[in-house]
């Protein structure tokens, strides 16, 4: 046992000696041998995208533990921080004749998150299907630029959470208060005209419609059409296009199809329509003037001074200024008075003429008898004097010109809506050169028929005219 211990002891001494020598060499090297010492030098650094690059040589010196002199580096290589990626640069440390080359990897990186912003008021609205609407999402990134298209959103607990990731993986999240709201109807757009005119026994071509919904997008395939057109019967047909969105909001749009008597067509040249409006002005006359203006159509207004037409002097002036003919109907519109005597008639006529002159500066000479020259009401007021026979002569003797009509819209009779008024007029038109149409602009539905009448007239070669003193005579047969 003792012997063995002695052998082990010898080996131990040798091992300890070797170890001691090693330590001695290391100590000498560490403390006394001059060399380059890299106190701080990174072999890999990161530089933010688009920022100016500065070399980072760190702290390098040459010398011993006791004395080490700082060594400046010569920097070689370029880094383009406008492009993401890895670059290599080299530092050359030189101390007297000693040289140390160190490479450094420079990573140009994008660490900046995109910025999401919402143009719209909170709470933001979203549909039952999760699509948001009524606001705009904008996302921009320092490196990728516009990322608006890349924003995804989800809805959680009445919040809309927007998320976008840039090409370097930087993620931004934005949370906004939201509210489920899907009350907007789809919008149906008709293909083709909303007023279609088909000659009797002609062909009606259904052009259908398209539908778009703020929540559901294209709903064209869900449109249903109610109604039908019988081209073998004149009249007005209404087609109703309906569509529902996913929240059961219903939209509907109608198309009016007029099947008209076509026997008088094709047309001759020089067909004129004189639209005339009695009994106004009224609350609807401005709307009428707007339609006439839209189609650059001139018309004739046989005006009155009844209570219901008071307060529209500016409208009358506008009609005059826009080139329409202002004619005289009656001041009072009181048949019992007007047709009681020739004097009474002219008292009433001059009263309305004076009023028009006051408003427009012009004294009209164009007249329409209340009830027309063929009216029979005058019989019960004139005491058997056959006053219409007298008036039709007297009025021309005084230089006036009266006009009756040869197309009755029947807006004071059986026609009770715009479609009936339009149908009555359209079905009365043929290939004559002069059509004087009777309407009343104190009836809103009659005013509402005018656009259809104009569309028909213009698309069938008619010219719309205002009555003038020398316009063709359209006069009824006196009937008293
Ligand atoms: Zn009248």
C-alpha cells in the first residue's frame, strides 16, 4: 500500500510541474507579450434601414497588460442602407509593422412597424357578414410604403382589430370600437332606360338590372322581376325589380314600359308638341321648370291669380326668364263671374295680364279660356247670351290670340297618377304637325309625367315648342 502511494506521488509532482509551467507561460503571455487586444469589436452588427451607416471598429489596442496603445482602424467596404441585406466590411488595424485584419458583417434591417390609421368615426360600422364599411383603412410602412391592401381585420367583442405585417415581419395591431349595423338597402341599377316605349305589337326586350349591396357586394343574381308587358295592348306596364340583402333589407326599382299605338308611325317631318300648363304657378312649377331645363324644352304656362297660385311670383318670373311662354288663363278662375258678361271677362283677363306684366315686365296676348272655347259651363253663367261666341270674336278683335288643345292629358279627369297622364298623352300623339297638350301644373302627378312625355317625344322625332302669337291655330268649336 505504501509503495503504491509513493509512485502516485511522483506522477503527481510531474503533473503539477507541467501545470505550473503552463500557468507560468500563460501569465507571461498575458502580462508581458505585446499583441493586438480586441477589447470591444463585434463581428456582426445591425444597422436600421435608411439610416446613415457608421463604421464600428470598437476598442482595439496593441501592447501588454501593463501598457496597450489604442490603434485606429482603416475602414474598407461600403454599406448601402437603402437596401436590406448583409454586407461585409473590413477593419485594418496597423501598429508599427504589425497588421490585423478583422471582418465585420453588417446587417441592414427594418425593425420599424407599419402604421395603421382609420379615417372614420368610432364606433366603426360592420355588417353581419363581418365586412366593415363606412371608413377607410390606411397602412404605411417605412420600407414597404403603402400596405393598406394588406390590412386584415377581425371582429371580437364589438371591436374591430386591424392587423398588418410588413415584409420584414414587423406587425402592427390597431383596435377600434365597432358596431354591427346593416340597415342599408342594396342599390339596384336598371340596364337601359327607366321609361321604355314599345310600339303596339312590337317587341319588348328585357335588359334586366344589376344590384350592389354595401355588405354583400354584387347581388345581381338575386334580383326578381315582378310584372309583365303585353305588347298586344296599349297602356303602361310597370316592372318592379326587387332584391334582398343578407340582412333582409329590400330594395326595389321600377321600370315603366309604355306600349303605344304605332299605326301613325313612322313619322313625318315637322311634328311639334306644345306642352301647355294651366292654372299655375304652384308649388310644383319649379320642379317642372327643372325638367324642362334638363331637356331644353320650352313650354307654355297659362297662369292664374287664384289663392293657391299666390306666392309663386318668382317661379313665374323664372319661367319667363328661361324662355317659356307666359299666357293668360284667368285671374279668378271663377266661371260664374268670368262668363257672366263680356266686360266681366275682360276685367278678369286684364287683371291677370297686369299681374304678369308687373312680374315679368311683359304683357302677354296669348290666352286660354277657362274650360276652353268649347266649354259648356258658360251657358249657365251667361244668361243665354251665348257668350263664348262673343268672346272668341272680341278677343281677336282686341289683338289677343286664344289657344285650345288637341291632346287632353285628362289630368283634371280620370288620370290620377303620372303614369296615366303620360299614357294619355303618348297614346294621343301621331304624325300630325301640331299637338297642343293640356296639363295642369297645380297637380303634382301631372308634373311628374312630363319627363316621360318629353323622353317619348324626343325619341320619336317630335320638337317641343312654346306657343307664339303666330303658332298654328288649335281652336275648338264653340259650343254654347
Ligand atoms: Zn283652368
